[in-house]
C-alpha cells in the first residue's frame, strides 16, 4: 500500500488546507496527487523532475 502524505502546513491559511497536494514515494518515483480528488489519479515524477518542479514553484515560475 502506498502511503500518501500531506504538508504539515496544509491546514493553515484562509483556505483551511483545501488546495493541497499529497506526495508519496514508490517504485523509484515521487507520486503527486490532488488531496481533494485522490481517486482521480496521480503524476509519477523522477526525483530529478520533482526537484525541478519544486524549484519552479518556489521561484514563482508557474504562477498564473
């Protein structure tokens, strides 16, 4: 069974943690899914791709 985890900060803020993703490590990849719709599916990223995604988010490169 895959153990998904949410950020410890997910319950804070005005949205009460409603806009959150969950992460899991399995089969040599990092899984990312929407915590509001866990049964819809997930992304499976290599550790390198996940690190690039996190860096882009932190840099504001994905803000719309």
